[in-house]
C-alpha cells in the first residue's frame, strides 16, 4: 500500500493508486468523501473533508485519531448508516451510496461489526446470540446450527454455547460478539474500539483472535482505535485521521521507517529520560572526592553539589539496508562522549525501528548532532 501523491492538504491514500494495476482488488474504497452536518443555528460541521482511502482485500488496516477526528462518522459511512454529502464509498465492489433501502439491507451483510462492548442479548445464550443475524437473514435451521457451531469453535468457545452472557467474562463476551459478526460470512470485519474496555491480557488475546480470523477466513479487517498498541500488534497498514482528513497513511513498515513522521513518533515514541540523567555530575562524585582528600577542605567539598546541565539528543535508526546498524550508532555515540539514557526498539512488519535518548554536556550537543547526521543518523537536540 502506498500513500496518495496528492498535496499535503488533500487526503492521503493507503493502498494501490486507483488507476494502477490491481486497484480493483481493493475491498474498501472511499473517494473524496465529504460529510457535512447542518446545525439548527445555521452553522455547519464538516465531519469528513475529502477523505480518500483504499484498503486491499485481506489486509488488517488501522484508523487512528483523536476524539473528534471523524472516526465515528467514517464508520457510519462505511456501513451506510450515514450517506456522505459527496463522494463515493465502495465496499466489496458495491457503491453503498447509490443503493436503495432493500439493496442496502443485503449489502450490509457483507460487513460484520464488532463494537467496544459486545452488546449481547442477555436473555439469549451465546449460541442464540451468534445465530441472531442468521435468523434475521432467514437461514434454514440446519444451516444456522452448523454455522453457529463453527463460529463457536473458531473463537475458542466450543463448550460455552449454552452459557448466557452473565455467565461469561468480558473477554468471552467479546469473543461471542466477534463470532456473531462473522456468522453471516461477511467480506469485511469492521471493529470499532474492540478492546478499549478490556484488560491488557484479554486485549492481547482478542487481537490475536482477530488476526487468526483474518488468516483463516481471509476477511478484510478495519480497526478504528486510539490505542497505538493495537496498531503495533496486528495491523498491516495504518491511517491517521485528523479533522476529517487522512493526513498520513501507508503500510506499517513504511510509516514507522519515516522516523520523523507523526505516526512513527506515536507508534514508536522516544524514550523518557529520568531527571537525574540530566545532571552531568552528582553529589556521590563530590562525596568520593571528599573521602580521598585526607580531610583537607572537607567543609568546602561537603556542600558542593553543583553540576553542569546536560542536553538530551534524540536518535532514530532503522534496520533497512544501507542505514547505520545499532552497533555503528552506539560506537559513534561513545566517540562523542555521550551516554545512553534510554532506548526502545520495535519490529513492525518488516521494519526494525529504534529510538535512543542520549545525554551529553549541553555545550557539546550541537557538535555531536552534526557528527551523527554526517554519518546518516537522524538526530536532534530535544527541546
């Protein structure tokens, strides 16, 4: 998937260019989508502003953004619960913006929805909840029974079909919700904050399940989230939504390898530096000197804790061929007399990305940055 070459003011495009070979393989295609809400006071709210996005079949694509970025409106347009003011929304080959009401009901069966909360029917068992969309679709009883059994096994609840929601844990309820979303054999699984209400361990298991579902069934998965940990764990590609526009988008390895980009910095943030590391010396150094001074000038040394302030240099590196490896970077850091105060390394897709926080006396920071940049290393003094 590649970003749209349009100007920065336009939406980015994740996926193959629309006019390129293979563009027809997109499972989801949004082209120049606008959604404007007209308020009673006469003002307008532009929820989506020329959004363009292509998501290939069989991928797991993350959409991230802060509150108010347009994520909820995007979900409603994808499911045709809202018609865009302008633009085209195609899902599984159909332009959902041009369908009649009866055609829409059929088209929505191509999209399975997973929500933050499973919203199960309390008076129905797990099996009955999974069967509910099949009942609505008029599936035969034998077909329903076989499909439900397969879905329960797929989500790891083969022995809990007769359990009611109150008898299931939060993670198990979400698994039932995923099975229900898949029961009608959709081409797309749209997950809206699917793990926000779960603890970390359960979150990991649900994300692993979603990836397993994609691998086994071949569905295209779209995850709407504000949690970068979700993107890091399972997404093949990601888009950053802001003020109704896609401002950055692409395969996960391309996004993180652009180490100065906003998404890269959010997915692999620079490490924190303890305040103690910003002092070039310490009172312990002064105490050691006192002990070695044969008692002379004890009073002066005992109160001496002044130390030179240090600067922090942020360094980013990738493991792509032709770029400095970690060992080379650390060698250059040592040559400049800097110390490593913190570091983080992540492997996302095929890319390995590392960020280091170096401390060095402030008067030598710019010289060190220049030497690192001359060696092809991304480095800057932290403000």
